């Protein structure tokens, strides 16, 4: 859970990094909703599956990335 990371402040640092990436994406005209962070314990398998499905659905709804590779 947030603030209770095995690596001390790892998930708090990760949250800041994700917020930075979301801000950068927005500045580039890319939907920041393409990146999210979720705090789960290893015992939360069903919740992980639900979140993964929700993110997959969200990305499909947003469509292909506007960045050409």
C-alpha cells in the first residue's frame, strides 16, 4: 500500500514519477490516462486482474497511440 512499500519509499517515488510522466504526456498532446499507478499487495490477485482489464479497456477506448514509431 502507498507509504508501506517494502523498499521504504519506493512507491511514493514511483507516484511522483508517474505524475511527472502524466504531466509530460499532457504537454505533448497525449492522453495522460494512458499511464496509471496502482498500489496493491501481493495478496490482491483478483483486484490486479480487475485493474488490468480496466486499463486494457481504457487504452482500447483511447485508441492507438498518436506517436508514430
